[in-house]
């Protein structure tokens, strides 16, 4: 949905997936981090900036706990967080 420009629709579907992933893979799993990142990207596309920021933080926290601060998996989150701030016109 996000690739078709339907950020709001993607948000709805990803929010439905959150409890399923938490229940099956665990709150602190790689799958939960990937879902949080996807949800944050969809929220950014839908201009829901505050919830997106929280989900980027969630993805960072999970991946940092799993792999440490210098793991390459964090690069995608930092990159997408930069896109998020650019979309908000927040360059500080």
C-alpha cells in the first residue's frame, strides 16, 4: 500500500499486525523492530509525524538491544529517521 501512495491504508494494516508480531515473535524481536520501522515509514508518508517518531525510536531501541550501537541494521533506521525529519522540514 505504501508503494502505491496509500500511507494511511498502510498504517491501518501495519497497526493490525503489531499485536500479532508481539505475540508470536516477541516485543523485542527483529520482526518487531522491522514492523516498527515499516509503520514509522507509513506514518511519515501519511504525515502522522509524532507517532512515526515514536516508532522510529522503538525500532532503534529494539535493534540496539539486540545487536549493539554499531550494528549495520541501525543504518536503515537512521536513514529513514533523516527522511522523516526532512519531511517535517525539521533540519535542527
